[in-house]
C-alpha cells in the first residue's frame, strides 16, 4: 500500500499549476474583453457627440453640419464612417479601433441620431 501512495507524490503540484494557468488565462481574457467594451463605449460616445454637434449646425447646411461632426470624431480619435441628413435629423456612423491584437478582429461601430426637440 505504501508503494501506491508514494507513486502519487507531486500530483497536487501539477493540479495547482494547471489551476493557476487556467485562472491566469481567464484573467487575461477578461482584460481583453474589457478593452473591447471600452472601445465600444468610446465609439458610442463619439457618435452621440458628433450627432449633437452636427444637429446644432444643421440650420447652416448639411455639409457644414457634417464637417462639425468630423471635427468631433477627429478630436476623439475615431473614424467618421458616414454623416447624412434626413429632414432636420442628422444620422452619424462612427468606427473605433480597439487597441492591441483586438484591432485585427474589427472595429467597434456605433450609430447616433440627433435633431431638434
């Protein structure tokens, strides 16, 4: 019986190492997921602000309003994908690149609409 017990020496160390590696992997995955969520929220905020800036200048014209939307997106370091007017409403689409290797998975996109109250 003692030969069987002595043959199992060090198994707990292996299981502990596997458990620590699994927890570390989940932690890294959680960090990357958080970065992706931050990129999405950044894109949504930029779209909202760009649409509001464009709607505030819609009286002057669609071209000037969209130039104001582009100014906001440039300052927020996101890409203005499209800006168009529908009656007095302004529709804005933006895209934000997440940092690191997540950029290879695609950009975070957002849409916003703003107009008179």
